[in-house]
């Protein structure tokens, strides 16, 4: 077991702030910390299981058609999971339902399938995808925390006020799309400056 | 001559698609009923927020709400276009034709801004109102819109109007 396969995803090859992948869902859902929590859970579930599946099947997938095959496997798997959750756990679906279809097109999942799972053993794939999940979750939690705090003046998670209103006139732009680009840009610059990536 | 090397990728892709397509079909038919039931249960839960101790019966898209056999109101689901796409609004009406309550079933409005139309501060204003004055204050009515979210607020007002008109016509 190589522990670095796990740790690299957290900082050095952080999917959002290091590899700069999966920006579409990142920009779209980081308006609230609550959304980021839901997305983190759904993302971890999908990337770990679908990449394990691809790592198991890699011997049978011809090189020429590997990308379409990965996409068929990932998209079908996510859709099946979505239908099962919707039918058997409506309350969980209420929290995670809208994030699952977004993950189907999340390029981090396909990116890890192509760059890692299709070439490496199952145990390393597990470490790699878990590390990527931690890295992705940390990134979107930090971005959504900054956006919600400055955009609404407070942090509310599942109805609990974690940080009470500290700004009397919050900058609404922070929870609109421009705010996402601003926060992402500043964080990327800081990561580069600190030579983390 | 087509060699084995050319056929294999095509065959694998076709088989992958067939297998996953079949799995999708199986899951769909296994969960279809449960998903429908879950959505109905969700709708009834929302209905009981408007009419707390009522029983509901559905009659072609309208809901009759009754307590011990006495009709206490009617409800209908209305679709309207908001700022962020489709918005599903549940409108409840008292037997006298005024609004009993409004709930947003789903919407795609901006979080922290337009999404505030789904909160009680805004929706509570409709309770007890008829069609008179059913417009935003800036449009000459009596409803205070959500600041910075006029399009979302107008969409809800339109939905409540059309729901109320629909229910009045239907309940006679």
C-alpha cells in the first residue's frame, strides 16, 4: 500500500485547486456550505465505487474504446444509484438527489478512471479515489464557506445557524456566479504563491 | 478482411451498452412504483402543511381536503416559469374562495436571493387573500416582493393567481 496515493489528492494534486478539474459543479453548487456537504457525500460515493468497478473491469476494456466504455459505466451506475435512492430513501434523495446527475458529467470521475483506475490495481484505486474525494470536499467546503459568509453574512447548515449574522450588508454578488470565479481565482493564486501545486 | 483486432473493441462496446442498458431497464421497472409513491407521499406531506388535520382525495389533478366528511378546502399544483426555470407551486383554497396557503414544491431560484420566495415570510402574505390586490406592491398590488428577486416573486404571484382561478372554476 502506498499512502502517498491517498495524500496526493489532498494538496499537491487537489482535483479543484491543483488539477483544476470539475469546475462546473464546483461553481454551481458552492453557494451554500449545506450544498457542498451534500455534494461531497454524493461525489465520494460515486467516484470510489465507479472507479473500483473500472479497475476491476480494466482487463476486458480495449484501449480504442476505453473512454466511451468508462462513460457508459459511470453514467449507468450513477443513474441506477439515483433511482434506488429515490425509491427506497426519499429523505436522502431530498438532500442528495440534485447532486447525483451533476456528478455523472463531473470530469474528475472520468479523469481518475483514465489516469489511474484503468492502469492500477484495485487497492491503489481505492486510496487514489478516497484522496481525491477528501481533496474535492475540502475545496468546495472552503469555497462555499467564503461565498456564503460574505454573500449572506451568516452560515446556516440544515436549519442550524453555525455563524450568526456578522455582516449588516452582505455582498450578494458573492453567491452569484461572479463570486464563484472571484473566490476560486484568489484561492488558486494563493495555492500557486505558496508553491503547494 | 476484417481482423479480430478490429471487431473486438466494437463488440466490447456493444456488449457494455447492452448489459448496462438492461440493468438500467430492470432498476427502472423495479423502482418506478416506489418513486411514484414517494413523490405522492411528499405531496401529501406538503398538503398537510396547508390543511393540518385534513384527509385528501384526488380528483383529476385537483385535491379535495376534508375533515370528518366536511370539505375544508381545495388544492392544485401549478407550474410557472421562474428566474431559474420551472417552479412547481401548490396552491390551497378555502371554501370561500380565498387562499388557504401556498407552498413551493420545487424551484431553481438563486440560493439566498430568489430562493427566499419559498420561505414563510413571503408565502404567508397570500393567506386569506382573494384575487383583488393579488400583485406585487410595485405592480399596484398588496404583496411585498422579495428584495432583489422581482422575477421570482412575480412568478409566484402568477402561479397563485392561476391556481386560485383554476380552483374557483373547478369547485364552482
